C-alpha cells in the first residue's frame, strides 16, 4: 500500500475514467477494471472469476456498496427518491439491476 501506480510502456493512463474509451484502447489484449453493470452485456469483455465466483454472484469478493449523501433538511425530491429506494418496488429494482 502507498506505492505509486506502475509506469511502463505497457501501462496507459486514460484521460477519463469511462468504459467505452477504455474498451477501445484495450482492443483485444488488455486488462482494466470497470463496474460490472457497464460490461455485463459487452460481447468483447470477459470478467474475472475469483475462486470460481463470477461478478454476478452475490458473494463475489470484489464488490462495493453505494451510499446516498444529501444535505439536511432533505428536499422534497430527495425525500421522494429515498422513499422510492426504500419501497418494495425500489428494492426489487435495485436487486435486479445489480
């Protein structure tokens, strides 16, 4: 930890962290990272299985949690959004989108 990211002729730093330009730059012989939902339907991308688990598995070891942050007092729009994501329909939407 705390090490500088590697530099060599094999490493290309992208100007922005966006999936499509990365896929174009990698062509057929590179490796990168992306959010699973961004690459799940890409025909040219293979995901990495870890200990036999693929990214769509609930116990895949490399996951991240997303949190909502907002200013108090919450605006009516924020309250509506939070109400939706906490509702049964919102929870179903989130679990099927994952």
